[in-house]
C-alpha cells in the first residue's frame, strides 16, 4: 500500500521522503518480495564486512578528502592506520539499514515518482585520472527519486521545479543522530565527509534537491531525519575538494586550522582518541594538534 495522499501536501522533500520511509517500514506495507530481495543483498554485504581484512584504500568521494592533509598523505603513498579489527559489525549493521531502507522506500513511494538505488555514476572530469594509484574513479549514489508525473506528485508536495532528489543514507550512532537532527551543516565541521560526498555526486548528476538522510542504529524505531543541504554549502565544499586534489606540498593540519577544537572528536585531541586514520602521523609532525 503506497503512501496515501495527505490532506495537505508535505511542505518539502525532507518531510515527504521521511514519511515515505516511515510508511514503508510498516510491516503491513513492506512488500514481501522486496523484503526477501533486500535482506539477501544485506546479508551478502554484511558477510563481506564481517570477514574482509583491510584492503587497499584509496581517495574516493566518501574517503580521504574531508581533510586536505589526508589527501596529501594519500598522494604521497603513506598507508592509513588500519581500521579496528572489530569494525565489521558497525559496517554490517549499516549495510542492513541501507538495504531495508531501499525496500521501504520502494514499497511506499506513491505514483508520480520513480526511484533508483545504488546508482553507479562516473566521477567528474576534474577528478584525478584513473592512472593514479592513490585514487579511485568508481562512485555510486544511494538513492535518486525523480518526479515523473507532476500532477500526481503535486498532491504530495509542492514541486516548484524540484524534480530530482539525490539522497544519501547514513546510519548513525545515538550522539551523531541527535546532532544530525539539529545541526546547521553550513557552519559545523564535516569530519566524516558527508557533505564532501554529496557535493561531488551533485556536481555529476545536477539534482534539484540534495538530502542527507540519517537513520539511527541505536534506536531502530526512530523516524528517519532527512536534512536538505543548501546548494551554497555544497558549492563551498566542492571548491575546497577541488583545491585539495591539486594541492602542492603539505597543507598541515588544515581541518583543525579551520575548525579548532570542534574536530577533536575526529582528529584526536582533548583526551579523545579520534577516528582519523592518519592521526598518529599528523600528531607526530604537528605535536600541538
């Protein structure tokens, strides 16, 4: 059963997509064939995440470009620190939440819209050539929803020229999910590269709407929080990424230079262990970081 036409249209794409996801997660709505298919896909991905050792890591839209110094270290051929050996469960849960979300959206998306997921995309022409050993040229977008019938779609939300939505799903721990729901993405650090990834893919497919959709992995009954990212924010991030990819020389701890103690959680500092895979190298060359 698709999402019913509301008494009043949803005010924006964020609330529309969240409503579709919530309705699709209802076990009387979720299509059995989609449940089987996406649970199978989730199992395949999760088993790989649980058993895969550290593989060759490269700069890609979702990794090593949120901080220009990470990009520099990768260009220089330095090995990032290995991920914790028990990180597989976190990735496995993330794969599962992504897959069941794809099925929920497909189950509940009403007529007038079309959905595609795990969309393979070429990276932009300005991305480094594939001959470079430190860089990956493969990319994919979690989800794209397009308006195919304006009359039908307009019963759910005002279209106003917004016909194509790029949606990136992120499974988040409790703290990150709470922060995601309230933060101003234009004025806070993007240490994990969420905006970086969106900015690069948006430069390829030119969507009208870009959504960062958070899903809580700590509270599985919580509603999805789909946040629209402003084009100016994405444009600023895109310019920074382009500069980082062609930089000459060590930019130093530039993420900390930009954000100060706000990135201690990621970089390591203030008594926090940090998540950056180059934190030890960075701290060794800049002891004050």
